[in-house]
């Protein structure tokens, strides 16, 4: 899996949005769980692999991505700006 993301602005929290793609085929991965490590924040990608997570503390976050049939992915040091 190969997610891409952007961080958006908010007062003391931010948002991460992006898309999860199959690293081999480049196709979107629908139904992948994307969550922020050490929080209760999580979402599932839509039919075209897109996701959005809001309410993330400003700073650095670690995203965990899980999809059936794929190796789990851990993305450290994802920047979340206000």
C-alpha cells in the first residue's frame, strides 16, 4: 500500500486527508482502515481509496494503515499543522 496525504489547518488540531493505493498496481484500496496511533481516531477509505481524519493534535503523528490482503503500513512523523 502506498498512501499519500495532506495536512490541513485548524486551531489546535489539524486534519490529514489522502488516498491509499496498492503499491504494485497503483489502484486505490477501498475499505482500508487508517488510524492515528495512540488515539481513538480512525476512518475507512472510500471506494476510490480516499480518507480524511480530523481532530488530530498539531505536531507529528503516526498513521497505521490496515487492509485485508495487504501488509500493514506504519507511517511515522506525519506532520499535522494548525
